[in-house]
C-alpha cells in the first residue's frame, strides 16, 4: 500500500480544510454560554449573597475564553496557497510565505500556529484548532501542510515536530 500522504491536486479540487469544525464553538459559543451563565449567576447573586462567587468566577471564565480563543481562524489549504478566513472574507497567502508550523498537543483544545516570513494580510501568524488533531497525533491536515511545505523547500518531510 502506498504511504504517500498527498497526490497532485487538480486545479478544480476543493481546498483541504485545516481547521476543525469546532473552531466556531470555541470562538463564539463558549464565551457567550459562559457569559450567559455568569449573567444568571449575577441575577441570583442579587437575591442571595451565596451566588456572588459563582457569578464572578463564571464572568471571569467568559472573559478569559473570549480573549484566549478570539484569534482562532478557519484555515484551508489549496495546491499553492493558504486561505485564512477573517470574519467572512477569505485571505489568500502563498505557501512560500509560511516560515513555521508549530503544534501544541498539550493545550486544550490542541492548537497549531502557522507563522509567516513577512507581515501578511492575516498578520504575522495564524492560530487554529487542527482538524483531526489530538494528544498523540497532529492530524492528517497538518501533516499534509507540512508535506507540501517540505516539497516546496526541498527538505525532508518531518511529521515528528510537535513543540511550540
């Protein structure tokens, strides 16, 4: 069986989604849900002083989640470029602009950071929750990105790189 990860991509092929479908949950739903619970706890705190501490804790958690996950982006990969979605607008970045791909499996959720050689329309780096990633594996999507970058630079493909 052939162990090659990628094959030549036809010009009409759909982009490979690098970011997980749960990105929107972490970026939007989690902070709003925690904020809603904090609001309910604050309303309860008005009638009982015992509910004050949960309101403060949930409010702080909502703010922390919003700040921690606000930089997550949806990211797709085509034959020769990265598509980074900022709001509802696709930003196209050539693969040659990618300087480094780091993967942090110990974070919750696991995060990948794609750094660029120069300032791009998406900034100096993009953070994403990789599709199919977990504590042990980086996910096939990140492996494919690394494979294409290695082919572009002519260096050997390194799937073992996991540290940030």
